[in-house]
């Protein structure tokens, strides 16, 4: 079983993420080792918040301490705890025994922001932190000490608070939000090329994939694909030239053969030979029509579908009657205008009628219908077409029975012409049995002036 393809963008993103995780983890381990090796102390990371939660305003607006349970637990754990708090009004609250080294800083509290001082010698009496925090009494500046520890856990909390989160959070946002967008944008040219490849049509042989927008690493793949398209085009061009040459070369032998048959004595043999030659000539014309379709570049004109149906039905009526059928035309008197090529559309109706003659059972009525909506229909009263074969009868050289007369190009040619005109064709079962071909064209907005049927 083939392996399921994986997204290139997803692979790139996850590989970058793994590299970033490895770099961050290595930096944390290295930083932790360097700091822990120097026997540096750190303040309890929550100490300023614990102090702020215990601040309240007294009856006369002064600051007072109302210890919370957390504060009491912290004071019990750190008996040497001390701090100075100053609010925006300049009121101060002092707690504990402050080291002499920091007493001169008290007067400068309004000018201080965040700071950490780390004592390298136990009992770490000089380890101190100043931080502006929001308390219940409003913004205050807290300078606290006496709650230091040299443990690895405290150092990791310090790293997480001051180094890890400020770096990791933006990194996570960039990695999981910005990075995928950048990767998709960088390889957006690949999606453009994929969309172009979906639009490649065998009938539009000049189409190639653009390689300018794709990454340099993928350009050889796109260029190889374009080279394959070039080789395919050369092969199809050679095939078209062969079909055109073969069809043209067949015309002369067929004309000579037809002339010689005319010299034969009238009889069954002569009649059969004429029918065989007619089918051979029709095959040559169908090959030419297929070759001409690939080079159809002329502008369509407004055509009256009803008038075209009358003309074609009138031309083929004698042949239909000679084959043992009746033929009827149901068309509105008013013009039914569509845009197209009159010769190609005449071939569509002629081939559909010929198909009904060949497969209609040799008797019954062949009906040609033109609807005001721009729909052309041909019905017969033969055995019809099995549902499982209805999608395959339009394939080139497909025949329902190997013994059937014809090369299997007529209906394929019909579908190609209809597709070229922006229409669609389907086959169902007629109400009274038999096959019912319906061709739906888009009605033309062009005026009747300049229209034609031939």
C-alpha cells in the first residue's frame, strides 16, 4: 500500500518547532547551570504579591498591614522578612528589620522601578527586590528582603518569571500562528501551479505551468512536467497530421472505387458495394471533422436551430425512407437562436439521424425535435441503449456490438462538437422505447441579422 502523502508546510513547521524547543531547552539548562554554579540567592517569586494582598487603608487613610494566611505562612518561613511599601501619596509602611545598606534607598523609592539584588553569601541578608505592584489600596512600590533562598527551585522560578515567559510566550505565538502563515505564503506558488495543472485541457495544447513563483528546489519538477506536455503536444500534432493526410489520401481511391461501381450491372451486389463505399467515405469525412475541430478558431455566428433542423432533415429524408423508416420534424415556427458553426451543427444532427437509422431496428419513426429553449432531440423506436452503455457510447471507436456497422466515431464527433459549442448531450430511453438523444445549447444573445444555417 502506498504511503499517504504528508503536507510539506506541516513538516517544515514542525521541524522548525522541534529546533526551537531544542534551542530553548539548551539555553535554559545552560543558564541554570551557570547561575546555580555561582551560589546565587533569589527572592521568593511571590513575595511582593503576598505583601500587596495584605495592605489596607486605615481609618485615617494611612497604610496598614492586615496579614493574610499566605503572608503569615511566608513570615513564618522567613523570620527575617522585611519590607518597605510606599503608595502614590507618599505614605510608607515599614515592616521588619531592614539592613543598614538599604536605609538610604528609602528616600529614593519614588524614583525606583523593578530591581533584583542577589547576595552570594548565606544567609543572603542583602538579597532584595523592588517592584511596583497593584494592591487593594492602589499602585504601590514594594522593596522587600529577608525572604531569600539559594535553592534550585527558587532559581527556576526566577528564570521562569524573568526569562522563560517573556521569551517563550512570544516564541509560541510566532511558532504556531505566524510561522505556518509564513510557510504557506512561501510555498503559495506550489498551490498556484497545482491549480494551473487542474486546468490543463488536452484540447488546449499550448498550456504550460508557470515556474517563476515556485521555490527553486521545485522548479526542475515543474520544468520536467512542461517538457512532458511538450512531448505530448508533439505526439498529438503528429497524430492529427496523420489523420488529416490519411483522410485526404482516402478521398481519391474512394472516388475511383465509387466510379467503377457505377459501371456495374444494377443488382444487389452493386447496391451493397455502394453502401460500403458510402460508409468508407463517411469515415474519411469524420476523420477530417475530428482534425478540423482541434483547429476551430473561427468566431461563432447566430444560427436559427429550427431552420438548420429543417434543412438537414430535408436533405437526409430520402436516405431515411430508403432504409425503411419514417421521419418527422417537430420545430417551432419562430427562430430558435444559438451561437455556433452551421457546418459543425449540421454534422451533429446528421450523425444523430444516421445513428438512429443504424440502430433503430430497420423500421419505425425517427423524430427530430427542436425546443424553444435551444434543445435538439432525436428519437427512434428501436431497442434503445442499455443504461450501463450510455456513458461509453460517446468514446471514440466504441460500438455496442462488434458486428455493428460503422467505426464508432459518429457519436464521439457529436460530443466534441457540442462541447466546443458550450453545450451538453445525453441519452435516455424514449417514451415509446428506443433511444432519445438530447443536445442542449446555450441560446444566443446575437441578433438574427447575419445568421445562417450553412
